[in-house]
C-alpha cells in the first residue's frame, strides 16, 4: 500500500539537501568551541538531515541511513565521551572538565583546552543526534518496531 506522501520529487529533493545539512552540522560542531554553536546545535542539524529523508521517504528509505538498533549505542557513546573526558581530568588532579589536566604529551595548555572542548562537542553532538532520531522513531513507529 502506497503512502500518501510517496513522491519521487520530494524524496529526491530531501536526498539532495540532506548532505549539505549534514556538512553544516559538522561545521557547527567542529567550530562550536570558539564560535557560536556547538555540540547541541550541530547534533540537531545532523538529526534533522537524517529525519528529512525519513519523513520524505518513509520507513524503508529511512532505515538505510541509521537503523533503530544503533541509536541507543550511539547516544550512550556520546555520553561516555563527555564523562570520560571530564573524569580523566578529575582523576589527574583537576576539576571535572578542567582540560589543562588532560594527559598531555608535550602539548601547551591552550591546545589542551582546544582539543578537550572539541572532544566534548563531538560527544554532545553524537548524543543529541542519536536521541533526536530515537524520539522521532518512537513517536512515529512505536517502541516495538525495529
């Protein structure tokens, strides 16, 4: 049975636009530690690029990008990246998310802050993207649908 929203033109437009939204989302994540934006906004953009194709193409096309089974481990990985970075600096003598106390093989403190914030932004972006996709999937298809 065909869905009322099955349109090859809408699907083609979504598939053409989705990579550009993903690229902008990655730009926001990678430049979020020293300009407006960051992990949450970039993760929301990445999720919107995937959800655009899911809405335009339906369940079958949407599952070709990221399967529902993978969203929970992706979200957990993002949270683990965040907390592992914070706990590493905590265990090495600093405070939680004190980037100057991260292990440094001869790196200046400024660059440690740079890399520490970038790692945090990547973890947040991954978690936000996966959670927004999970919310959409659970609202649209229910928890029993794989």
